[in-house]
């Protein structure tokens, strides 16, 4: 097998953290490389822009590193290109030596209970995308006119949405939360936000920092039922063996013992509780039937088992946060059970386990939707090492610089390059500066394309 022609050309599909970490690893490993980063949205950074909570600005600072990658002359950005719809993965394979798929996990898991489709019952995925100004969710208009919100789940995303619902609008004003969300949250009549954990407090996956943040909200008292903190022996052992869980439990015990300060809202944590049915009134969710669980040790895994005991909770808004899920990319193998693109850890594999020539995967779509931004770095680096060590990389038909722009132009795709993104970025930051905010996000795809064009014409 001869060495691939120079420069090595790699198309990365998905400009989220894993795509950027893969691009960076390629740039560091080789001088003679051309990296083409594609995203279906005009904007780069994936869930850093559209997932991470607006009041966690520091976490978003990782985009500075990604910006440096984007400004490297060996990198080209092709935003507003939906791979699978506008161009196929095979068309990219014909124009690059290798393709890395890093499309993330954009869908979510459902609860599978009666009433889930009622108005007012949404996924946290949609709600998060809405408050973060994702162009496809700008019109979601969640109904915040009721008194009771219930968030199903106690993971990081559930914590984010509960916190955003519990905060006063003044606490969010200085962030990059979408304008439409700021306006809607200003009118919110929500008084209680209840988070439901299927298992016990010792199994919740939150960090002590996240928990402390919930306890320090200016606008909401944290309420924990002390009875929920009586641990079964297996949970007690788990807490004793894990310092972080020990700290979390100590925090929850302190919260349970603290009387409410009479803040406008209450954030209630409930454990060993699963929604079993949503009840509606005039087609809108109104109440939730919640089943009580107990834990059962199954080979070391403490599973939630329904006790049959039930209670009714007021629920005018229900946000399920029980996991993200990958969606298939046309023309690429997909493991529908796990919601991931199958691979040997790096290279995509067919159903029979044989490798797909020149096609690699990293990030949430390869591993499944877990892990923080930093978790994607070693994953992407490993994938790039495998790619660079691949003795069977196919020689593309046309790896020339002109081939991909020509294909997109021939298709009439209005693609967004790095200059266009930087023009849009400048528009958003300037609007933010005027309003004392990090940025004011442009939230419609058309307006993004126009803002970038306008800013470039003005420059
Ligand atoms: C609500 C939420 C909050 C989070 N908060 C934090 C946090 O505070 N701190 C932290 O460290 N981690 C946080 N995470 C986790 C972190 O966001 C993920 O680990 C990380 O974003 C996964 O990176 P990824 O590149 O695999 O996927 P993504 O970030 O989802 O990026 C995938 C990219 O692929 C693009 N894409 C999808 N399909 C196509 C297609 N067909 N063609 C072209 N492009 C496509 C998408 O538009 C997207 O830009 C959070 C996650 C969520 C969901």
C-alpha cells in the first residue's frame, strides 16, 4: 500500500468538541494536512453553544481553544452543510482520504408512559436548545404559565434545566441565554420545580459543585425530604466507598435540615420516584402520577423496582431528562439499540464487524452520550492516532482544494465559512456589549446568514 497523497485530507463531520479535538490532533500530528470541518448549523462548537447552560459561561471558554484551531490555515469550516442531506458521506470520501464522524447525539430518550405527548410535556433536549437559541427550537414556546414544573431525571442536564427554571430572570440577564427565552422566563409563573430521581440519592450522578449551586440559588429554596436520605445498606456502603458521594450526601442532609427561607420559588429534590402516567386537562399536562421505587441489588447494580405505591403531583410543565440519543447518518451503519455509529472504538464498522474503509468516529455518536467536554479529547486523539496509522486509507478521486466547494456550489448549498462565522460572532458580541452580556445570539438560520453577509459587506 503506497502512502496517501499529500497533503492528507480529512473531512470531519460535526464541529462540536469531539470534531475540534480531532482537528487539533490532526494539526499537531502532521504539517501536511487539510482538515475540512462540516456542521449542519452555520455556527461551530456543537453543544458548547447549544447545550452548556448560559449561566455557566466559564465552561464555554473552551471555545477559545477551538477558535485557534479554526484560524489555522490548514482548516476550512463548512457550516450550514447537513451531511447526509446536502452531501453524502460517500461524496466526502471521494474528496478526502478519510472522514471522521463526530455528529453527537441530537435526539433524546422518551419515558414511554401514557400522557407523554400532552402539550406541556417536553424533552429537556428541546428546552435546552430553546433557551440556548438553537435555530431549530426558537419557536418552541414552552408554556411557563403554570405553577408546577417537574424535571424527570437528576443528571447534569436535569440539574441545568431545573436551575434555569428556578432562577429569577435577573440572574440570567447577564448571560448569553436567548432573548426569546429571557422574555418568556420573565413571565414565568412557576413556583415549584421538582426533580425526580428514579433511584436513591447515592446513585445520582451530579457533582458536589452542581449540588451546591442548587443550594445557593437566590430565588429558590432547596427542599429535600429527610426520609429520602435513609439509605439501604448497599447504598450506604457505596457512599462510604466514594468520597464525592459522601460529600453529596452530607450536603443533602444539611439541605434537608435547613428550614426554607421563604424565597419565591422552591426547588424540590425527590428520590426513588418514577413518573408512571401524565394526566391532562384540555390536552395540556396537569398532573403526574409518580410511583415509589425501592432498590434491588442485581449483581452489584442497584436497580429501581416499583413498589406499587403511587402519589399525584401537580405538573403543568414536564421536562424529561433521561438521556440523549444518537440519530442515524444516511449511508453509514447505525446501531439502533445503542443509538451510536458502530466501531472498533475508532474506525466505523459494518454490521458484520468489518471496517468501513477510511471512515472513523469519535465523541458522543461513537461512545454514546456521556462524558463532559474534556472526555471527548482523549477519545478524539485515539481516533486520530488510529486514522494516521491506517495502512489502508483509500486514495480519494479528487482531494483538490476546489473539489468540496465545487460540490457544494453545484448543489446550491449556502455554506458558511470561518470568515462568515467570525462576522456573525462579531455581530453577536457587539450586540452583547451594548447590553452588558457576553453576546446576544442570532437565533434564526436566515438571520445568521444575513448578519454574516451584512457584517462582511460593512468591513
Ligand atoms: C444540556 C447539556 C449540557 C452540558 N453541559 C456541560 C457542561 O456544563 N460541561 C461539560 O464539560 N460538558 C457538558 N455537556 C457535555 C458536552 O456538551 C458533550 O460532552 C460534548 O458536547 C459532546 O461533543 P460531541 O462533539 O460528540 O457532540 P456535539 O457537541 O453534539 O457536536 C456535534 C455536532 O455535529 C453537528 N451535526 C450533527 N449532525 C450533523 C450532520 N448530519 N451534518 C453535519 N453536522 C452535524 C451538530 O450540529 C453539532 O454541532 C453538556 C451536554 C448537554 C447535552
